C-alpha cells in the first residue's frame, strides 16, 4: 500500500465511478460536520485492520558512504471497509441498495481493480448488500450497507547507523614490568 | 386557519436578568473535498442571555454519553443552532471555555430559546 490517503482515494473513486453520484455526495465517515446535501449519498468508513501471518523484518539497502543500513518491516493486513448508502428514493435505480449493488458489480471492472491495486488494495471479499430502510422523522429513508474485505501490504523503514572503523589505544600492565601500549583497530569487512 | 395564542414576550425580562453577552461561533454547512471535511468557515456573533448550571432533569434529556460532561443552560432571546443542514452546532464561549449547543428549544410563549450546551474537551 502506498499510503492510506491513496487507498481512501481509490475506494472513493470506485464508488463515484460505479454510482455516478455527485462528488460531494461520497464522503468518508467518522468526520465531524453535517451530512452532505440532500439526495443519495454514500459514506465510506475504513474499519478494523487485522494482521495476517507474521511480519517480516529485512535489510533492504546499505549506504556505505553514510555508514547506514535500511531495514524494512513488512506485513500483510486485512482491512474492513464499510459502504453505507442513504437515499430518499424507495424504488428505482437510486435507492440505497441499488447504488451499493452497482458498487458491488463494478468491482469486477478491470479499470476499477487496476486502480485499487495501484493504491495497494487487493479485494479479498465482496460482502452482501444489506437493505436497511428506516423511518427518519416521519418518512422512510432508503439505507443499505455493504462491507468488503481488502488485503494490503504495509511497510515501514528504519535507518540504522553502523560502525565501519574503530581505532583505540590499549595498555597491558603486569606487576614488575613496564606497561605495554597496544593500539588496536577494527574495520568492517 | 388555526390561531396560536402568544404569551407574554419575556425577552425584555431575559435581557434584564442576563448574566452577560457571550460570543458565539457559527459555522456554515460542511464542505467536503475528495470526501474529506474542510475546515469550516466560522462567523462570530454576540448573544445576550442567562447562563446557569443544568439541572439533573434537563441532563436526562441528553444522550447518556454527554451526561458526564459539564453542561450549561443558556436562555436567550436569540436562537442558538444545533447541528443541521444549515451548519455545524454553535459554539458558545463561556468563562474562557467552549461549549457546543446540543439542544435548542423555541418557546413561542415568552419568545425565548432554551438551550443546553456541552463543554468542548480538546485533546
């Protein structure tokens, strides 16, 4: 995964492309603020991040001039993504369930898959579109939910300096004898 | 056509008993760019009113999660806004601290607004 921002952008671009909703109507969840303008809208929320298997820790680069070694921690993660749709329409192509059904269907488009992959996201599982209409104030609001599982590879690098050459002076002493100076030097092969 | 009987206008009384003039920060509707919330545009206005600690009964009108936060009651002839399509909730400055408006009730009889606001805890 290149970055969380890229991953979020790719997920959002998928939803916008699949539903043709207004740009302002597809937003990320768990942000303070008012809901987008009236009309159909989809809220994307990234959820749990589960570790799959054991993370690796490997040397990836050595800078001889700077006397440093780069180590990389690399781990596979499973990320849950929730798509929550809201719509004032109870029938037709712009109901919440219809919108999420389009998101689900178009995930098989090569262009969508490629964009997700470029952002480091691999689609593991497409969930079911749950139809969850509810009464808001005095009228029905169409709501639906879709949860997908994605696989991402996360990496982090740290740079560690190493000692290439050590010089020192030692002294060997013994009773009744003169001290013996012993200079020493150690160099990385 | 229905007739609504209006009671006395108590806004003059509230003005007379006002504990102060308070600064209120008001924001417009949230703007999203690429799905992400942008810093809201805020305007300031002055509100005259009576501020006092909230009673236990009034506290129960709030969601449970807010009952352990400091809540103040504001009675004012001017309307304070809660979250809605027109914007984010008003923030009232009281004793150097920020309080977010949680409820705002219009009392037609008396011509005033009865509001509860919770202390904004910054991390």
